[in-house]
C-alpha cells in the first residue's frame, strides 16, 4: 500500500515546488501544496496513528503492572542477556536501513538492495529471537492465559513482532522490485525512505519496550 | 460579470487512463474515482440508516406500553446494540465518508484524493465490516453487549455469540477509518489548488480535516481494546477476567478514548455542512469564518481529553473526575462560538428557505438543546444522578439526530444537484423536514422527563405504575413521524434522479469550487486547475472582472488513475484474516483461512504497487 506514489494526475510530486505562492500566470498541474511528497506525509500521519496503537498496548501493560494474581513475574522470566543481543541486532538494522536510503539517493540500486536485504535479515533474526523467547517463557509456565502479565506481555510484544514481520515482508518486496526493475532510480529514494520511516519507528518502539518493560524491572 | 458557464472551455482537455475503465458492474467494483466511491459510501449509509431506524422502531414498539413482551431479554438488548452500532458506524459515519469522498477533492480543487486505490480499499473494508457485524443475525444472534461493548459484559462468560461478529466487524471498520483518515489528511493538506491557503479551505473541508485526524488517532485505542477482547474470547487471554485481577476500567478507558473523539467525528461534518449552507441562503459570507475553523480545531484537540466524563460513575476518583469535568465544560466554549457565528451569519441576511436551509436552521436550536444538556453532564455530581437514565438518551439523540443527522440531511438536499445534476423535489423535502422535526421532538423531548422521573436506559420493560406510560407512548409515536419523513426522502431521491429539474452547475448561486464544474462533475473534476484568491473562489469568479477567465490548461492530457481490482483483493484478504479468527471457535483448523487471507494481502499488495496506474 505504502508504495503507492501516484498523485491523482499520476506524477510524482515535485518536492520543493511551492504551488501555494505560484504566480498567477502559471498554473501547476501538480497538487503538492506543502512541498512534501504525499507518500511521506501519509507515512508520518500513519506513524502518528501507530503511536496511539502502541501507546495503548504499552499503557495497558503498565496499567496492569504488578497486578497479576499468579506467577511467574517479569523479573523471573526476563533474560536481559538474550534480549540485549536481539535489541542490538534490531538497532543495527536501523543503521543498514539508513545506509539503504542513502544508497538510493546516490542512485546505487544494487548496493541499496544489499542493505535492504541486510536490514530484512537482521529484522528476521530479531523475530527469531522473539519466537525463542516466547517459547522459553511458555516453558517456564507463562502463557497468554496465566496472568495479566502473560496477556499484556505477549500481546504487546507480539504485535511489535508482527510489525517487524510486516517490515521484513515489505523490505523483501522492495528488494524483489529492485531486482526485476519494478523500482527504478527515480522512484527508489522516496519509496525506500518511506519503508525506512516505518522501520525506524518500529525500532524506536522496541527501544521504549526494552527500556521500560525489561530494564526497569531490574532497578532496585 | 462572468457567468459560471464561461468556464466551460471550447477546447477542454481530455483525460486519459492507462487502462480505460470498463462499464457497468465491473466499473463500480473496481473504481478508484472519489466521486463513485463517495456515492457508494453514501448509498450504503442511507441503507443502514433505514435498517438502524427499523431496529429502533421495533424496540420502541416494545416500550410503547408497560409490561409488553414483544422483544424481551437478549432480543431487546440485541436490537438496542445493533441500533446504536448501526447508526454510529454504518449509517452516519459512511454518510460522512460519502460527503468527504465526493466533495473534499472538489472543494479544494483537486482531481482525486491522494491515494485513490487506498480509498477504494477503505470502502471495501467498511463494506465487509458492516456485513460481518450484521451476519451475526444469520449465523448466531445479534450482539447484545451494548454498542459500548463494556467488558466483561462482552466477554465469553457474559456476552453472547454475536459479540464475536461485533468485534470482528469493528476491527475491519477501524482499519477502514484509520486508512481513510491518513488518506484524507494528506489529500486536504497537500492536494489543494494553487492559492488555496489553509484559511481559504472551505469550512466543510476543514471539519473533514479535523475528523480525519480524529479517526486516525482515536481508532487505534479502541482497536487495541477490541484486540484484547478478541484474545480473551478466542485465545483465553485474561485482559478482562476479574477473577484474574482484570479491571473493568480498562475497556472503558480504551473505548472512550476512542468514543469521545468519535462523537466529534459524527458532529463536526454536520457543523461544516451548516457552515456551507447558511451563507449561501443568507446571501452573506460566513460570519467569523476563522473563528468557526479554529473552534472546530479546538474541539478536535480537547476532544481527546474529555473521555472520562463517560465514566464519572465508574469510580476514577475525585481528581480525575474534576479534570474531566473541567475539560468537558471547556468544550462548550468553541461550540458556543460556532453557534453565535451561525446566528451572526443569519443576522441581516436576505434569507430564503429551501429544504437545505430549513434543515440547517433547525440544526442550530436542536443541537443547542442537546449541547446544553451536555454541559449539564459535564458537572460530575449532577452526572451521578443522570448517568444511565433516559435524560442521557435524550441528550445524545438531540445532538446526533437533531444535530448530526439533520446536518447530513441538509447536505443531501444541498449537494444532491451536484451529484446527480437533478434537483430534489422541494415539496417532498419540506414534508420530510416537518415530519422529521416534529417526530424527533415528540420522541426525544419526553425522554428528558423520563430521565428525571428515574427511568433507566437499557431496560426492556417497566411497570405500569411507574409514571412512565405517557412519555413512552409519545416516544413510540414520534418514531413513526421520523420514519415517514426519512422514507419520503428516499422516495424523493429515487424519483428526482429520473424526473427532477435539471440543476446546472450552480443551482444555489454558491461560493465554493465544487459548484464551478459540471453537475455531475466529469471524471477529472475540472478542465483546468482552479486558482484561488479568497475563501470564496467561485464568488470571486462570478463577481470580479479581473478573475473572470482562469488560465486554461494547455492542450495537454490529464492523466487519471485506472480502475483496479487490487483494493478489493487486499480487502478480501483482510476479511479472510478476520473470518479465520472469528471461526476459530468452531474448529481449530480454520486458522488456515487466516493464513490464506494473509497471503492474499501480501500478494495483493505486491501486485498493487507494481501495476501501472
């Protein structure tokens, strides 16, 4: 969806062109009032919406924090060592994502594709870690139905993992589109940057979750 | 003085599409034209309005006299739940979406919305959501947990099987609204014609901008609440299980954090319509246009900070109650600003009273009555008395029927000529207006009294000696007036589409860009990109020599997006994902339906982004 670039007249908006103060003799065929491509504006609005989504999930986690009537409790199951590794990998994926965006700006599509695939691989590894973590927790007796902690933790981090998965699929699609020529040099910077905005956002959400849900658990 | 017809150019540019549109049914299934999608939304809204009205009529028959047993227990609860769910999500919201789709691009001088195919996707997810909710009556029972779906009343332990369809449908509607919200925010901010600064955007488009923000930012909390509900009902999570420490406040907060902005989603567009209609028939510019716009924006912002006033009796504590009481009372200020601006617009105007004006004028006092009882509810101690009584029912029906619905009716009579090129019958319209105004006051005014006499909401019958008999009988009689009026409007629409007077471009001598183009507008909306010099661009063009002839587009072709099946494919995938989760209760293997749906979504999106537009 997000790669839908065409304005109603099918052209990519010409960034920087300020139609609002256009002289009266010239009428621009392009509607691009803010001088910002539609897709970028849409991504920011969508991410605002996503803030409310994750805000509600994380808010619920803390609303119920410490109110579980049955164990195990967070500090009994969390393994900071393992989650630190997966967090590090996800943070590194933001770097490769930024390098991918940079490569598209330099019109180096094949190196952009390499960085995109690296980002997707790091994201997929993160999801793999999460699957492992979940299965460990279930082994230690924490299920969705065990307690409020189980319900809130699995749904919150599960939806974050689902977002990473969506990002991995998105990035894979982009790399396929670069390979078969569906994504050309003109369109690639904005298309990849949009995916990048999403990716960094999902990464930032994880920083919030890792800090407040995991690390704060161990402050005495 | 130039007439509007001067704008029809001799060498109008031709629009072209990569793949030309097919005719007939396929065209309506695959269209990405904002006008056709607007008509689809509006027609669906009208259809569900009739269904929701029928549901109300049925339970009013049950309440007409004491101790009746027409619809009792969960039958009654189901009717009430579906009446509210239908009216809010399936009638008023799609009618608003219809106006938003059809007129926002025209009003801001754009050729379409920012993402035409995404717009079609929103339409299909809405359609599927509405069908899923109503499928409950075929495959199970009507959801009976109330339109607010308070958990734990809606969980497996207390809610009936219809609540599964309820959450599933609402999740689809939430997706539809969030996507549409993003799409229209971008459209209104970025697709305006040259010269149309934000302060020159018509008030209706402004109010649509505000509600699109509200949709995009308020639906996620309720989506999360619904996801929790789905996990509780389907996967045995314990979010709302009090035995496991679950707190009934959780759902209420998540729901009303959405639910109150939603109230403004329902009313602000009608305020926008009234702000468009009054100046045209008072022959004056809108009094204090900027104040009207800013008060709408203010309502939108503060609307996120008042949800707790639905929960004064839930025991949030005195500090939270005080804060929510204060923020709620503050909302009265911008609302009052708008009311006085409308009065100021009428003052000294040369008033004429065709049907859209009648509805717009009666909007003001009817909405004000509902607004005033709303201010009373802001007072937390007073609200403790009124909560869950018929006084509240009277309040929100004055706001939603006298306000939102009358505004939308005004819009239907006002904009019908633009959509179809034909005028609606004035005589039938006036009959509709008077029947409806009379009916809503006969029904809802006595409910204030019923509330004061202590009749609680959501009871399916009452004893004969409670003193509620006369008011309840009135309430039922009035519904028939409203139903008759609304049916007259539907009849009017069908007959006028064929036999109505030809409207022409600008039948009301109006001020904004949508009246500049033909009725109905061509697929590309405008032959040239309009240039805007004030908040009344068409008025300028009609009354100023300098601006009479706009600069024509050079003989270049206008590229319009082609039809596409992909929005339908992706929306069907989303439907399958939800259906798989919904059916999981029948047989565990049915999760494979969800997997198939997810694959459909992925493949559909890939084809979507790679198909030529």
